[in-house]
């Protein structure tokens, strides 16, 4: 091989490395590594106890994988990247395992299996078809209409009441909340509401709607309550990450939508001026 050929390969490799590390901003790197470090610190400070014969270290390992994959997924969503759905599949598999091991949050587990996994695959395809013209690494995003918001809220209320009641009828002996029946029933309704919001969130993401960030806010708050009730302290780090990145993602998507709408308005005005002449 010639020296020039090897030199060209090296330049291309260096360019790809620079593009990869330059893809995320300083804030995004700081946010990601801060949440990761805090998760490991909490893992040492609040070790998980055995549940239903499963070693606490195994449960903690699942928590840490959940934190790491979730924050990476959240970061990619905020950047309007379709690759968030591939990472999300890791998230779904991990959270299903956590629900099985801890024997709780069955509504969330069912929603993950029958809704989130299929919706992630479909969303990856859909997002790939709606790339931004100025940056193909990004997907075009938009906002929800008022009457659609009313229908979504009504659906969440009905789902919470019906599914929550059904969950209270399930008898679990070795669950993480089995020692406190009242708390277990309360979590059933919170879990039902969280799963309903999750379904709405999945549809918002599928159709590239900014309101998915509002759904993330609600989900994060509901999950925080359940994590505290179940004593899952390390997962509180993930929820702190959710709330901070949700604000960041909402701002980024709003800017993208405004930029797109301004471009469309400018094109319409240009067409009108041309026709008037």
C-alpha cells in the first residue's frame, strides 16, 4: 500500500472520531457522566437487598444498566436521533427483567412487552422517513393540537381507573411491596397511570410530537414516587436525569419546530409575493 493511501485512511478515521465526539455538546457530556457517576455512588451507598431469592447484586446490576441505557436514550431523543430507538430496546429488556425480579409494576411490564417494543421498531422506521433537510442526522418534529390533548387526558384517566383496579386483584406473595398491602394497592394505581402516560408518550414519539417531553415529566414524577415507596434509591438518580434532560429536550425541540415553521412561513410569503407581482 502507498503512503498516500494509508494517510487517506487515517484522515478518514480521525474525521469519524472527531464527528463522533463532536456530536454531543459539553453540557450533554457533563450531564451524561454526572448521572452515571452518581448512579455508581448510590449503588455503593444504598446496596440492594435480596428479593424473592434473587441476589441483591444482580438487582443492582440491572438498575445500573437501566440508568446507563436510559440516559443515553434520553440524550439521543433530545438530539432528534432515530438511534434512540435501538438503545431503547436495551432499556425495555432491562426494565422487563427488573419487573420480573421484583415482582411488581405488572402494568408497566405488560405495556413494555406489548406496546413499547413494537412502537420502538415502528418509530425507528418512521423517523428514518422524516429527516431534516438541513441535517439528516435529525428528524423533523412538530407539536400537538388542543383538542387532541383533551382526548389524551381523558384516555389516561379511564385507563388508570380500570387497569389500576384490575392490578389490585392480583395477589403477589414475594413482591418487593408484599409486606405492605396498602402501599401495594396504591402503587397499582400509580403504575396504571404511569403505563397510560407511557402509551401516550410512545405515540407522541412515534408521530414526532413535542408533547412527549411533557409526558416524560409526568412519568418521571410518578416513577419517582414508586421508587421511593419501593426503596429503589439508585433509580432516583435516573429520575433526576430525566427531569433535567426533559427540560433540555423540550427547549431543543421547540427551537427546531420554530426554525421549521419560520422556514415554511418564509416560503409561503415568497410564493405570495411572486403571485402578487
